[in-house]
C-alpha cells in the first residue's frame, strides 16, 4: 500500500481513508506493507507494517520548503534535484520511489500494489515494473479537482496520465471521479471501478456534546436561529463564494439564519470582504483552523451542513456532518451525494437554489427532522468492510488477468 | 500690534486594542482588551509602558523645562479618556507630569470625545455624552474648563462647527486643506460658515508634517532638518499672516520620531530660536482666537480629516468591513444605554474608538505604510474578525441583561 499520510499526521481525507481501508483489509486477512514519505509514530496501526521512506517529519512530507501547492512542482525540480535533496516535493517523491524499489527487491513481489493518488503513482509504476505484480491505482482526487477552474500543473497531469495508463485496475471514489478519468484522460470505463469511501463511526468517539464550544451560536439557537455550517479548506475548489452569496440571498428571505465557516485557507480574506460587501458580515462566523473538539463541535452546533464544492471526488465531511445530526445540502458535483438520498442537491453555481434550500430547511422543523433522521440510515449502510471486500476482489481479478468481474 | 505666533497643538491618545478574541471566546469571556501575550502590540499595557518611556516621559520633561524657561512658550493638548484610563493604571507619574504642565497656566486642554470616537457621524446623543464625559474628566483631573473643540481625526464639516457653536465653544480646529482653502492661507483665524460666535483654526499641514512625517526621512532633500531652517520656513510662511498652526500627534516626539533622530534636541533649539525674536510668540488655541479677528469665512460641507492624501474618512469608513462594524456597533446604542450597566456601556464605548476600524483599512497602496505601522494585527481581516466577535459578545451581554429584567 503506497500512501502519503496517515492519522494523526493527515491534512485531509486521504489519510483517514487509507487508514480505515487498511484496517478493514487486514481484518479480512490481508498482510499490508504501508509506505509513507515521512517517519513518525502512528498509534493503533499494529495491523500492518509501516515503512518511512525518509527521515523527514510529517510536516515536511511535501519537502522542507513547506506546504504543497502543485503550482510549485516543476520539471526543473525533478531533473536537477539530487536524490538526497529533500527540499522540495519532487525530491521527496524521488526518494520515496527509490525506497519502494528497494523494499520490493528485498521482500519480493506482493500480490498487489495499491497506490493512492498521483503522489505515489511513480513509485507504484516502478514497483510493477520490477515485480510484475498488478498495480491498482486509487484516485481520491485528480489534478482537475484540485485546481478548480484552473488548468492545473502539466507535470502532475502527466504523472496521473501515466499512472492511470499503467494501472491494471483503477479505483475511483465516486462516479464523478470515474467520469473525469474517462473524459479528461481517455481511460476506458471498464478499467475503472467506483468504490465509495465509508465512514468509521466508532472512530468519531463517544462523548457528550457540552454545548459550550460555540456558546454564542448556541445562545442564538435558543432564540430560534438556524446555524448553517461548512467545515472545509477555504480554496476555490470548495465553492465558498457561491455559499456566501447564497447566504446573503437566504438572509433576505429569512432573518434568523447564521453561517459558520470552520477552517482556513487562501480564500479567507476574500470571503470576509465578500460577506461585508453583501452586508451579512454580522451573521457569518469564521473559526480559523480547527481540529479536535472545536472541529467536532462545528458539526454539533450545525443544523444544516453545506458542501458547496465545485468539484469534490468524494467529501467525507458530509458523512461526518450527518453523523452529528445535521441536515445536508450538497452540490451535484460532490461524489458523496451519490451514496445519499435524504439530502438536498444543487449545482454549485446555483445560489438561488441553495438559498431556497437553506430557507426551506430553516422554516420547516419537520423537514429538518426527517432529513437528519433518514440520512443517518443511509451513511450507516456504507462500511469500510465493504470497501475492503471490493479491494480484495479487485486484487485477485487483476492478478488473474481478468478485467471484468 | 499683536505678535506673530505659533500655535502648537499636540494630540495624546492610546486606544484599547482588542485582543485575539475568537468565536470560542464569544459569550464566554468578556475581556476583549486584555491580551495575555506580552510580546505583541495588541497588549495595551505593553504599548503604554513603551510609549511612556519613549515619548510621554521625555517629552513632558522637555515641555516642563521649556514652559518654565520661556513664559511665552504655550502648548495646547488634547488627551483622550482612553489614554487617561490606561495611564492611571500603568503610568500614573505621566499623568502627574501632565498636571504639572497644566498648572503652569501656559497649557490649554482641548475638548473632544472621551473615547476618541466617530460618534458625531452616527449618534449625536452619544457624541454629546462622550464630550460631556471628557469635559468632566478634564475638570476632575486638571481643574480646568475646555473651550476649544477637536473632533476625532480632525473630522470636520459645517454641521460640526454649527454644533460646537451652539454648544458654546469659542473655537474649533480642522485640517487646512488646499482644495478647501484655495488661494487662502491656513495662517489666519476664520469663521465657520453658518455660525455666530465660534472661530476656526486650520492646521498648516506642510510645516506640521515636516516634523510629524518627514523629520527622520533620510530620503527627504531637507534632511537633516535644523532649528534654523525650520524657523526660517515658519517666518517665511507668516510673511503676511499672524499664525502658524502646528497640529500633530503628541507621539511624534519620541515614538513616531525616535529620540535618536534628534527630535527632542531639535524641538528645544527651535523653541529658543523662535522666541529669540521679540516679535515672535506662542499662542494657545484660545489665545490665538482671542487675539485675532477672523479673516474670512470657511465652508466645508463635506467632511475633511487630517489623514492620508485624501483627507477624508476613507481610512476609517472606506470599506464595507469598517461600515458593517460601526453600523452594528451603533445599532446597539439604545439597548446598551438602557441596561444602565456601567461596565457594559464602557466596553461598548471602548469599541467606538476610531483606531479599531482604522486597523481594518485595506487601501494599502498609497497610504499603506502608515497604516501598517500603526496596526498590531496580522491583517485588516484579522482585526475585523476579532472586533466582530467582541461586538457579538457585547450584544450577548446586553440580551442577557434585558432577559433578566423581563424585556
């Protein structure tokens, strides 16, 4: 298993998905070598063997230069960087690939190579070349998703294209992602299997919500206000300017709405200005970066959770919100909407529809109650054990050269 | 014949800056002004102690010396309530030294809003309450009455002059801005349009800014400025007029221009140099008004301030964050006042200090340097978020208050 992060050192959903998938696979008898680009302690991972490809700390996994942004990935970097040079992303990836080469030479061919996203695709391809083992490429997001309405980095596109071509089978986390892989990379659909992510409810923990973290919002709720929340990174991909515009539109129709934006990101200042320009700054709340209790309680305080993404391969946060008893409004461009029925859907640009749905839920307590209750049954049906079972099936199909199930 | 006089007016002010006050503090903690991090300029105690050492103590010492040495040396000071409260807490000796200056009889205290607010533009009632509070505080502290008014940031227009006239002030001050003055000189006493018994004094911004902004600028062709040169400029400026009005922040001396720029020595030499000529003197604002008849009438229908190249209110009210912040703040007025809760009313008023919205200014490009220098926040957006959270907490407190009283 070739991954880039695991909890608690994850920056997003990729690490969480890799962790639960591996755990479920191990429970079904798989023996897993999990390669990471950094070295750190990971609690509760005794079900697999973790390898650190470098001595970097988790925070340096995109290179010592700092956070990952694909616009800084250059061909120049790849060609000129010494293998020992871990200052940038390409150096770390090269090092990672070399480590995987040595690992498979030492341990022999695995039954399957499972590589997650473009970050590890080159290592996956090398391992396949050396061992002849089948390569499963698991796509959690493409460069097209990450770059929003921009074109993305051509080098990353090239690596994704090669990885998808070389793969024996491809796992897409949603039908939306499958269609992007087909449309944008010209990969035939029968090579791609959609396996939706699940949510591990147990990992969210047992606790009593104390209603204190967002005391001011709770006090507004007592006065009849409805809290509409989103928990995300503030990047173009997440479509938050549409969210703010819809918030303004909804507030015109119904006065007792407030909006919680939990998270941080490059778009924060723009969103603050926009909410002031639209005259709703007073009812828009910014938390800054949150994790732990304030992160969890952002879901708890929410009556309505909106996923406004322009392009979201899956969208685990929607399931987390459902688990914390929020009614969901999700863009049609988010993969998670494929596995849920009791939600409102809209197109990311359609602020009138979003505003209408916000007001509709706020005005109808019984509608909100039904949405919350019904969606709980839906997300609970999806389990990591099903994901693992599907993966194992794919591994053995790929090994026996069968393409169709 | 009356002497040619310099009118030196210095503005003493420190705001109560809002700490990093998040949504997680809102409705939990009410200590908006108590930053615990002692390494940041959001920490009000730290700033007050620092500026006391760099500016208030050395400058008051120098002023005291000059006042004793030269009976003709005069100064006018405006001292905000938010400064006084902080000095009472962290530098009482500084307040004592201000009292000694006033006791010489050569120092006039100028009237203003206690909280250095822009209340005039939002609520006349609240504005008058703050003027009254300030007059009471000045009387209590210094034993003097005020008779000349300055509005926050010298924000002035014709209706403010009318208000001050009707309120009984004999004088009011404003920026001597070219588009208003046209061919006229700022070096006269004027009468504000539509008033009866009040005079207007206008800042000579060229000579004022030579000290306040340019003094230590090594790229300035006049650097280093000497007392001789500056006296010549003042003389030349007054060729056909009786006054030069030097209006600036008190903190010019020692804080904006550090001691090592030579600002204190320069100032001492300049005062001596100026008074060497028996035709020259200094006036307080009131003396200048009492000594000279208005040379004409000045009308400023639009608000003029002493800030930036635009001389308007855009540094405080130019963007929608600033407008939203003050709109929501003043919307609470009735409920806040009705609560009768002195602590709550005080916190609400401390949020009215104009510096808070100044920190939210985003017109960085031409005036950005000045704003950047004065802001203790990472960005105007952070300043806005902390302020809004504090405002929400005030609203929470007032709603709790009325709930308990069955409103």
